[in-house]
């Protein structure tokens, strides 16, 4: 029998990718205060997204999810929000026109602040400091004071998410379209503080965003992040990297969607342009043969990160496009449907990924490299990717 779920039952599980808080009581006090704040999203909107994703699973809609790798306090401005929103709108219009399908627009916005890191510590010129874990936790400056995890940052993240959502709602209502928000549910004390119970249905919602996903580093069986997501009524994403085997994935699906509800699970494959050919088909086959209802989406960003000769983390457009092409070929070969894409992008004219029509080189990266974490497509590169997706879906 499955033990009872509560918003805090994750605390009894194996947890990774959390900061070491210098003052756990200050963290608990901040979480208690946040728990009294209003939800950021409405239960009915979360349910509407779940229903839309069920339509996408049935082949009657397509998921377009994108935004910053890490939102930051520094880049917060109406212009950042507007340009991100209009980029998703333009991509969605292109894909929608080509496919004849409704496009479900989901931003990595209004709450995408917490980051998993490869190493707990960062070392530069002999100085070792705690890694930057996103603006909701600590500061990006390589300086001892900035890197101390500070619970008050959660309030700033909450207020930035609130204002971003308000602005997104205004932009979406002008366009007459629903717009949804999403982020990795990584910082569990924050996410737990934002759980709200619907008094009518009795169901618990992660009220920090419409859609929450579990990262590739925290989706292992027995993980606190899986336990937390298990009890939420939200649609849940699972990042699927090359180290995920079919049996583990099936166990995760049984844990997270025992009722096999349509629209509940989106599997976001992020394999890399070469590993995808061998790594994705066994997962597609296992899920199909078990009959688990899922939406398959492609994240062509996270498996294609390289270090440029001049030290910048970058992603070549050719590899990103190659992974998308491979995804669209591999899914139908296993009887699955390529149902969405998940990308890191910004409406601002950055130089973070190489290639594309403008042929950005590694030398160009230093011009406008602003990301707080992973390299993003700029607007022109994102539209190029949307052209490819439109081609794949055209009929
Ligand atoms: C991300 O989406 O920024 C991320 C860290 O992805 P993944 O969990 O797939 O590595
Ligand atoms: Mn990222």
C-alpha cells in the first residue's frame, strides 16, 4: 500500500539539489509566512491545462513550452516579459498554422528561479564558494556574501512571479488566448509553502504554477521531488535524460499516475542529438506497451550543451535542430506521437547559442551573453526552430 501523501511527506525521502541553509529556523519562518499568501494560479486554470494536455496526448493539440533557463531578479522588466510572451505567441502562430492544431502555450516563466547544479561548490582562482542555485536561493556574483542561501529571496521570487503573471494575463487576454506558466519544482520548502487545497474537491494543487516538472537530476525512484509531485493535482513533467532506463520510467509512471489519468504526465526527452537514437526508442516502447497515457515532448537543449574554446557554455543550433528532427522521426516509428517541444529561449537579442541563420560564432558569444544559467536561443533562433517544427507537423 502507498503511504499517505501530505504536502510535507517529501521530508521523509532522499532529497538532492538543495542548498545548505545557514539558518534552518529562518527558512521555516519564511515558509510559514509564504503559506499564508494567496495562490499564484487558479485551480480551474490548472485543470484547464490538464484537459488541454490530454487533447495533445490524443493528437489534437501541440505543446509549446519555453522561456529562460533561470529567471533572474536582474532581468525583470515589462520588456523581458512582453518579448518572451510575444516570441511564444509568434512561434505558436507558425506551428498552429502549419499543423492545423491548437498550440498550448506554456512559459518557463513567473517562477523558474531555482537551479540544480553539477557541483555543490564552485572554485575560481583558488577560492571555493557554494554554487549559485538560482536567484530564489542565492546571488550569482562570485562573492562569499552573495552565495549565502537567504530565505528572504523567496519573497522576492514570489513577488516577481506575481507581477510577471499579472502582466502575462493582461497580454494573453488582449490576444484572447490562455497562457500557462511552469517551472522545475526544485526548491521544495518553497513549493510546499505554495500548496493549496481546493475546498470543493479536496485536491491539493501546487499553486506556484500551472505545470511543474521534475528535473533529470531529481527524478530517481524514492526521491523527495517525486514524492512531492505525487500528491498534486497539477499536470506534471518528467525530464528524461540518457541515464533513465525503461523500468525506472515505468515505476515513476506508476507512482506519479497510478490512476493513468489523461493529461497528467508529460515526458520531456532531453537526450542529446546523438544519444537520442539509442536512448529514446526503448522508453517509447516501454511506455506504449504498458499503455501509460503520456505526452512526449522534446527538450533539444539540455543534451547539447558544450563548452566553447573561449570558455562560454553554449549550444550549437545544428545539434538542437538535429535532435528535434530525430525526435520527430523516432516517435512515430514506435507508435508514439511527437507532442511538444520544451526549449530555453528569450525574446531578447542575446548571443548564447552558436549557429542559426545569423551564423553566430564562438567569438560572437561575448557580445550579449546574459543568461544566469544555460545558454538560450534568441528570438531569431527560436523562430528558426519553430519553422522546423512547423515543417515536421505540416500536412
Ligand atoms: C533545466 O530545464 O534547466 C534543467 C536543469 O533540465 P534537466 O533537469 O533536464 O537537466
Ligand atoms: Mn537549463
